[in-house]
C-alpha cells in the first residue's frame, strides 16, 4: 500500500510540471531540462529502496519547487 501511494505521488509530481504552459519556449525548455535532470538524479541517488521513499519524495518536491521558480523567472523575464 505504501509503495502504491509513493509511486502515485512520484508520478503526479513528474507529470504536473510537464503539462504547464510552454509559452516561453527557450527559457521553459531550460526549466524542463533542469527538472528532468534533477528528478533523474533523485532516482539515481535514492533508487527503489522503500526505506528511502521519504528522502526520494523530498528530493522530487525540491526539484518541483525549483522548476516552478524557474518558470516564474521566465515569466518575469518576458515582461
């Protein structure tokens, strides 16, 4: 049950940012690339060990927050 919930959360955190508006293509592509790299790093660091699920979730949340900040910075730069 815990693994199913963890997988659901992880997928949601990865899919949600991927669906955001890409109106600012160049800057947004940089944000997307950085996010993908960060989440891949999280997976490489923490792997599939259930004992590391909390740390993996925190890592992915940090990557998501960095992604959102990046996208906001793109919006501010465009104005």
